[in-house]
């Protein structure tokens, strides 16, 4: 297999290297408060029809032959395939007998972000890089810290001060250096780029093309587990990188001749953090506001890093954006827990809220997959909102 980077805008190609993160030409026209320009796609150059699912799906991690780093560089961390649940009670309640939950809460640090972190860590080991820098609302930070600990790589994290305490504690447990930043994710992102040096590597979502490439494995696994493409996939969407990874995995499967078409993809956004939805509707990104208010912190982003790529792929493949309220997200979180036993953080429950919003237009017999991207244990305080908590005993 051969791999290289290609700019989706100008189509210039580049060798995959630690010093190439963005297209040098297109990134020069970056505007403040708008999505990153010059985001690169990782291109797979492989002969159509040459490989079987059995040949490609094995190894560590699964489907590693479709990743641009040799298997020997990956840390020895369990990385799937994660379970694809067939939730009987939820199926019955929704009247959808072919509904599935892709459960990435079981990954080592509790979120889908481990897929990207593993590839970034392997890439760093291949090139002798000993520090990885990342900005995050929490999950990517915890993920890179945990995978970095297993790989023996120093990790420096920039977190907004509003990040859930559980995520801060988790990152510190792994031994990462944590810097808290006044402001939101976008402020942490800017601070992390200022910290970069010639001896470090950014894991920033979207900025590093491998973050999209690593996340594509979730769809490769879904395809292998179902033995076919699903009809529809519901994806929690903030910066657009998981969405980009979902599309990239589907595109690779079609390119290899293993699948016939890309499924319908629904990008689920919180009403208070809906930049991609607005851009898909309006045709362009407006300057980011000062806040992205939603309790679903993992999808709270003002200027989505992969916004342009997300909109491009949604248009190309006929995807849709669905906006859901925080109230709908919390209701979906409780429903998911009480009907299936799967406790997801708010952002990870958003796909179920999105499914409720479009259920009347989704065929009842359709094969539908909800991506459950992070455990609810990462943000217990948000989950507690609206719950009938019993009173504390006196003196407790």
C-alpha cells in the first residue's frame, strides 16, 4: 500500500512527514474565527479488487494495513474491534429491528479518540518524536495522555478551564503535563500551536491529518462486523473530524471495491454549537461567535477545524446535519442508559437524539448505526442534570 497527503482545495500532494500538517499554500489564507484552511486528506493508493476483507481486517490495530504507519510502531494497546450492539429493548421502543450501537466507550481511555491517538503515537515513534502536543475539551487530551503513556512519549495538553473535572483528573493520572487555558477549546488550540517546536508533534484534531485517518477505522470495523455497509450512520459532530473519518473509511472501502456506495451520514450537532450545520445551510462559514454553549462539551466548538472538509463531504455524499437541543441530548442519554445499559457522555448520546428527530423519514427496516463515542463517566455532573437525585442524609 502507498499513502500520501493531498490538499482537498488545490490538490497539491505531499509526502507524509512530521513537518507537513497543513497545505503550505492554502493554509496561508487562514481567517481568524473560521475553520482551518489547508486540511490534508490521506490518500490510499491501492489496486481495486486486489484485497479481501479477511486480508485487510486483521492485525494490530484491526485494519492496520489501511493505515500509513507500519504495524511494528503501534503501541501494544488493545484497540478493537469494539462491540456492535444489537439493543433489543431500544429496537423495540423505536420500531427499528436493525438498529445498532457502535460502542467505543470500551476503548482504553473511554472514547473513540483513541483511534486517532494510536496512529499519531505510532507515527511519532516511527520518526523518533518524543513529545506530542494537543488541545482538547477533554477526550482527546485523555486519549493522547493514555496512549502516550503506553508508548513512552511525553504528552503536553492544553485544556480550557471549563473542561469536566473527571477528564482533567484522567489526563493527570496518565502522567501528562496539563496546562489550563482561560477561554474555550479555540483558545486552548491557539495556545497549543504556540507551544510547538521542531522536536514536538501536534495531535490537534484536523490540524494533524492523521487524526482523521485514525478515526476511519470505526467504519472499517462496522463494515466488517455487519458484512455490509449500513444504510445510515449517526455521528456526533463538533469539529467535523470524526465525521471526516467516517466518510474516509467508507470512501476507502468503495475505492477498494469492497463496498458499492457510501451510506447516508447524519452529522448531529448541538443547537448551541452548530457551525457546520449553518455552513451547510448557508453555503459558507460565518465568523465564529464568542461562545459555543452546550453541555455536550465534546462537540462544543466555535470554529470547527475540519469544517470545510465536513461540509464538502456532506454535500458530495448527500449527508445531512441535524441540530438537537441540550434537553433532547440529556433525554437521549437517559434513554440509552435505561434501555440498553450503555452509559454515554452527552455528546455520545447526541446520535440517539438525532435519530429521534428524523425517525419518521428513516425507514423502519433500515440498517442504522449510532456511534457511541465516549463513556458517561467522563462527565457525571452533566448527566446528573434533571435526575431525581435522592437527598443526602443529614451530616453527610
